[in-house]
C-alpha cells in the first residue's frame, strides 16, 4: 500500500478532561505526514457497555467509530494507564469495535505516571495481538 493512500487512525482512550494522553496523541497526530489520518477521541463518543450484541445493534456513534476503524489501515492508540492496565473505556470500546482491526498494524503512545507503569501497554498489545491478530510496532512512546 502506498503511504499517501494509507489511512492512520488515532484513538484516544482517556475520559479525563485534562488528559495528558490526549496532548501526547495529538502531538503525534499533528506530526503525521504523507498519509490520510483520522482522530477518534473517546471523550466525544457516546459509548454503550459491551454486552455481546452484534455491532449493528449499538448506537450510531459506535457504528460510525467502527466504520472509521474498518476503513483505516493502521492505528495509533493513546493509552492512559489506570491500575497498571488499559482504561476501562478503551477496553469497552475495543470489545465492541475491534473486528475492523483484523491483521492491521498498531502503535501505542502512553501517558504513564509511575516508574514502570508504561509496562501496562503490554495489556493492550496482548488484547490486539490475540483478539484480532494485530501487528504491534515494537516500541511504545511514553
């Protein structure tokens, strides 16, 4: 795939109004050149709890997000670290929408507070590698 036709979707996974994750991911987004790009901020998407329904039974905002994901070629996740793991809102979002991420590359940027809290990004890598056979970029920015 040619770089200028590739679409990279940034997905911001914090609900904090003053999110460091947002600031970090937005800086990465602003530096992306030579690709089509999109930005999903989970603070702006009305999410429902994942309860096993098919995607078409969720609200319009979740269906829109799933469509953006399906039309993207790669992803950059902005991941806050809560209790040394993925935020609940990001995990719930992935539980509903991740099928469109099948066999696609992804990278992670993380606003991690503690000395070793960046290691929590391994949880997101594991989710995406096992569930949708995602291809992780080997480095995490934190």
